[in-house]
């Protein structure tokens, strides 16, 4: 029986694995990945993070071991978060050259000169109240008073050898303040990756256990964006670019693929990173450990989707594992 309707034959394009690979529009590569690590001072420390199976809080020597094996698999970029020795109201330890991020940066750069070390610049891990900035007596986060502290932290990371500093506090003007601070300190080569469009997200839950950074009162909704916003994300990104950011970011990734797509189309010349956050990682880990999802294929599908949406770089706790799955490149 012949149909009066014409139709295209698209199935032959995907008939074999070879054809599927040849026709792939999106190819996820190890060089797209950035591996986040949680560092603390000491030696021989490797404390499992319950809410993030497979991830640990590590001392700098163990960070060198873990990064060493990731490097073997082709991972060449890491992002460091610090667990400080002490906390206070103004996050003083954030810019201490003897603190974990600074020490680990020095160690990693001396062991792996080719490794790109990115450092998270924020106060939430360093303040006793857990907010990303200074808090006024009436409980508000003081934007402008926070800026010099973020700049000082960034300078101390650059002093330690960080290649890229990544401010995640969502304070207005943070990229400009950090740029000025770096320039005054003679760090003109240090790059800035703005966490430009960072949403207030439930998907950060496991991270707050990992980084011991949960706010002790209130929440972050007065500085992180609401999930209802899309145009506002473009304004945040524009502001970061105007302030001198070298990289822009959308965070989280999976629930914000439309924002990644818009950003990549609107700012095609800017390298765009997307943060596949802790909750996105832990959800796959939990489901796969119950046998409800296949870990390898679901993780690779998720990472490929984030790249397909338009991101150039994907920050993910799956990085070392994905590197092994993808096979070494380069
Ligand atoms: C700190 C910061 C957070 C994350 C990265 N930097 C937590 C937050 O804003 O509460 C989340 C990362 C993740 O969930 O993997 N400002």
C-alpha cells in the first residue's frame, strides 16, 4: 500500500555505532572537563563526603595523588574549594596564604605545571555565619563591604600560582573589584571566571556538607538568582563581561540548559562554563547505587547535554571517571 504522504528516511543515519559516531554533532572531550576538589590542611587526610559518594575532603598531599591519577586519564583543569582551620564573621582565613587552597595550589602547580588551577573565591566557607559576604547587624549581606575581601582572597590565590580565580559570591561588582586587586598586585595574567549567572538552587545541598558552608540563618536568595529568571541572567553575564571577566558561567547546569543555550548564542565569543553541581552528581550516584539508573550512560548523557546546550567547559565531579569512560585524549 503506498502512502500519499512523503516522508524522510533518517534512520539509516543511525543504523550502526560507526555511523552514529561519524554523525555526532556534539562530542564530549576530556579537555572540556573541570574537576572540583575540597581541600583542607594536614597530611594523609581523605574524608569521604557522605552526600557525594566517591568525593572526599583531602589534604594537599592527597590532592596531589588524586589529581595525579586524573591527569593520567587526561584531566587538565581543577577547581579548588577550601575548608579553613577557623572561621569568623568576616572570613579572615579566605586570604591567608597558609590556608588550604593556597597551599594546595602551590603543591599542585609545582607537581603539575601544565595543570590549570582554578580557585573558588567566596566567603561562605570562611565565615562563621556561612553567608557569602559580610553581614550587617540587621542581618543583611553588605555587598560593597564584601568586595575588598573577595579581592584580597583572589590576590592570595594568584600569589600561590592560581591560573584562574572564580568568584562565586554573587556580589555586584565582584569581578571589577577582583580585576583591580589583581592588577594592583601585579597579577595581570591571572584570568577571572565569573560565576555570572548563579541561581539560588536546592541542587547545592550536598556541596554544603562537602564544604561545610551552609548559611546559619536565612538563605542566599537575596544575592543568588531566582529560578524564574532568564533575561536577568543575560544582564548578569553582560555585567561580568563589562567588568573584565575572561570566562562566564551558568550554574547549575542541568535545570538551566535553556540559560546555557541563550548565553552561548548571545555571547558567542566568550568561553562559557557550566557547573554540573553537587546535587546533579549525587542524584545520579544515588539512583545508580540503587540500580535505578546506569551510572556511566546517564552521566555521559547528562554531560553531553550540557555541552550540546552550548557550554565550552563543564565543571563536574564526574570528571576523572568521565575521562576514563571517554578514553584518554591528546
Ligand atoms: C559557594 C559555592 C557553592 C557552590 C559553589 N560555590 C554553594 C552555594 O552557593 O551555596 C555549589 C557547588 C555545588 O553544588 O556543586 N558560594
